[in-house]
């Protein structure tokens, strides 16, 4: 992929890793989320923008270490490594990199790419999806876990409004409109209560 140097190694807006106290209150069963998304043993998976490893660890357990995990923030990767080790799991390879470089970093034989709680902040969403499409095998899947498009004041956790600003939130239809032009087909939508959905796309 060619892109201007100025776009290299930049954090996406409004994607800072949340505080663990309310994150774990919001997601009490991350292993269940991984199952609901259809990720299972035998797959090779990418956790794109893995943060502190809240989903990386259950992913790694589920697919027995066949995970590539990537985040731009070295401190997040350090926390994710600790979390994966704490769960007695392992990861094939860690990348401290910009997600937009996925196609240059990760082998092109992946079964499943997950991006959770980050896509809303990606400036060029179709371009990112094009990069994801390059690493997926035919039939591979790309799941985007997003906050529902409801007002931030209504998405309270531990008594406070949480998540990205209301105007940054995307409906599943809006996600579909920017991801399908990259060569994907929407394969399913799953509810991830109380405030999230997963949009699962398939590469034909
Ligand atoms: C809100 S956190 C979500 C982490 C994790 N996916 C989860 O749901 O627990 C978003 C993560 O995206 C990372 N990030 C932001 N911009 C990035 C970029 N351009 N490339 C790779 N990672 C990025 C941040 O460092 C942060 O760890």
C-alpha cells in the first residue's frame, strides 16, 4: 500500500485504551464475546489494535496461540503481553505498528481479523479494510466490534457515560457502506449487550 509518510505511526483519534475498572465491568465475559464472534480452534487470527490484551488473551486461548497482535502503543503491548501470560496463553507474534501497515507485516493466510472498539476513529476506513482484505484468505472474516449509535449519555458504565463521542459512533449500515467497497460482504451482525454490536464481513 502506498500512503503519505505523514500518515505513518499515528494514533487514531478517540481510541485511547479505557481504564480497566469500567472496561471489565462492561465486558465481564470476554471469552464469551470471542465465541459469539465465531472465533474457534484451528483458526489463525489477528487482533488489530489489541490494546491491553483484554480480547487478545481469550483469543489466544481459543485458537491455541495462532494469534498476531498489533498495537501502535508499546505500553499497551506490554500490558497485553502480561495479560496473555497471566492467562497461560501465547501469541505467535507481537507488532508495535500502525494498523494501516497490516498488509506489509502479517502473512497473507489469515482466517479472521478482529478490530474491537477502534474502527470509529479510523480516518480512512475503506483503506484500512483494503489492508485487512489483503491478509485474509478467500472466505476469511473481518469482524468490527463497535459501540452502537446511541447517545453517549445513555451508555453508562459504573454510573458514568462511557465510550466515544456520540457523533463518532457508527450504525451497522454505515460500517457496511465503508467496508464492502474494500471487497467484503456482510456475513452477519451479532448483538454484544449492553452497548455493542459485531459486524462480521466475509472476503469472497
Ligand atoms: C479503545 S482501545 C481498544 C483495545 C482493544 N481492541 C479492546 O477492545 O480492548 C484502542 C487501541 O487502538 C490503538 N491504536 C490507536 N491508533 C492505532 C493505530 N494507528 N495503529 C494501531 N493501533 C492503534 C490504541 O493504542 C489502543 O490500544
